[in-house]
């Protein structure tokens, strides 16, 4: 199944990487692809330090996408899930390793200097502990951090007010090979870096029209993106990838098998 994006919706050709001379009455189709095919694409195109954004309404599958879709693609590094609620069944079954501080450096080394993956679950409810862990992760480098709800960490009230620490990872994490997978159900309220620094973006179901309007932060005229998102089924995501050498973005609809 595919969705035709009509010219009257006003999608900016430059955003799609299209040559105006190639544009006919219809825009190229956004295809639904299997997760197996998408995972193969990500294995080749998701590099350490390239940040990911996940947007979806409550219950739309953000943590499911992370646990069952993205986490299995991560190799040879520590992965820490920053949980702000503690009641998400996906995160609660993701790993038995609950931590209160940065894991010992020696834990991620096996057979000399060969790293191995470790998955940890951190309850991000205290500002000081969370700030210390974020700073330690940045210094340590070569790890992946999952933020279950970005706003809960970046907002001052009622969040933890750690926007500066998280923005530093967004801006400079690539040099340290620190990858940020940031999720949110409130795209209107997350910092601009959520959109500007994400090389890979997954957009799920959004019922709030004001939330859909914030998708303009992605770049160009986003009418086609909003139209596509409005037709997604539960646990489906519109994936928007980084610019390729030919100047085009990969855009496809994906779903992790339940």
C-alpha cells in the first residue's frame, strides 16, 4: 500500500531532494516497507553519534519501537534507557539491569579491548543523579542513550531542567560517538535540537493538530508529512532519513512486528 502525495499539497521539492524538472503531477510515493528491509537499511546507514527522534502520541509505540526495533541494531556499546515514569511494560522488561550511576568502565570490556553491548535501565526522577549520569555518559563516549520522554528531562517545570546537558549531547555527541534516541509525545514543547540534530526521525500517530504543526521544524513545507502521519495505523511510523549523496531523503512507512 502506498500514499500518493499530490502537488497541490505544496511539498517543497528541495526538501524531498527533487529536481524541479522531474516533478510531474504527483510526488514520488512513500512506500510501506517491511521492518526486515528497513532494519537492513539502518544497519548500513545509522552510524554512532547519529541521533534519532521518535514522535508519537501516548500508547503509540515509542518504547516498543526502541526496545524491539532499534535496540537490536545496536552493537558493541552500552545502552541506557532514561525512564521518567517507571510504568512502561516495554522498558520494564527491556533489561533487568537497574542502575543509579554510570556503570563501571570495565563492565563493557571483554577479551581485552573488544567492547560488548550492555543494556541498562535508569529511573530519571532526580535532577542531580540524572545530570551526573548524562555528564558521565558524554565523557565516557561510545554509548547510546534513550530518553523515554524528552520533555520530562528538558523542561524546568515539571521536568528536571536538564536542557543544557541534553543539548550538549545533541550538538557535540557525534564527536564522542554518543547517540541520543529521544522520544516524545509532546512535539510542541521539545527543544529545537530535537529536530535539527536528528539524522533519523520516526513519526507515529498524532491526533493533536497543534502537535502536527510543529513538524514544520523538520524543514521545508511539511504538508505531505502531516498528511501521511494522519493516515498511519497504530505502531506505524513515517521514517525520514538523512540526506543521501544524491540529495534525496529516504522516506518510508515502517512497523516493528508485534
